[in-house]
């Protein structure tokens, strides 16, 4: 398993100053050496105790990711965590036509996103589900809320594949996510992958 031991994987934004940030970064560094990045339980526990925003792949500006997403696109952010990326995608689409769906297995991080963004982002939805069952999860979500698309122009993966690569038998889950992604991408759709290192 590839485990990031550098605190550089965590960028924590918090209005209460640098001491709190330094403490969180130090805790994140020790936490990462024992954390199972492929565990749903682990992520729930992480986001229940971490209410600050955590950006993975912090060396890549969110604006540099968003420039690859055509305006007016329906966009699915898989393994979204509590990243600001969905909000940046939503706000960048001035056409007001594209929908942003945040998908994660952790209801705790989705609750955080919903609290921070739901009232100001009418074209954003929050779906708790497994990226290895995208078609099923999105179809069920669409039956409850017709605003949630069942297919997408762009799927953004900023760290999900990295987390899956840390699990036992990673090649099975990786293949399942990519197969499911191909089922929910529109014919001209794109899977935008931001990763530390692929096998």
C-alpha cells in the first residue's frame, strides 16, 4: 500500500489562524501512517472528527482542474470528501446549466458539504454511495431527486483512485470504478483523474 507520510497531502483552511493549522497538519501526518485509505469506516471516522476542509493534491490549484471542465457540463465528483472543488466547479459555470453531484461513501463529509454549500448552490446535489456501483446509486438517487442526473459529461476523481490503490486487491475495485464510470459517462464524456501515482 502506498501511504502518503507527508503532511503535504493535507491543506487545512481554517479561519482561526496558523497554530490550529500546524496542530492539524502534525496530527494528519501521524494519522496517515496508520490510516486505511480504502476503508469506508475509516473515512467516516476521519470526517466525524475533522470539520476543517481537507484538500488532497494541494499542489494543484482547483482553478487548474476546473479549466478542463467545459461550461454547462453535468459533473460528478467521485470521492469528493469535503473538498472545495465541487463549489469551485459550481461557481465557475456561469452558464447556470451544468449540475454538480458530490458523491462519497462518507455521509459525514457530505453533511459538511451540504451545510456549507446547499443553500448557495442550487445546481449541486449530495449523494452517499459507492463509486463501484455508480449506475445503481445514481439511478436510485435520481428516483428520489430528479435534479440528479443519471449520466454525466465529466467525472472528476481527485484522490479516489489513490485511496482505492491502498486497499487489498486494489485492481478489482479500480476496474469496477472505471467500468461503472464508463456506464454513466455520456458518449463524449471524460474522466478527469488527479492522482499521486498510478500503477
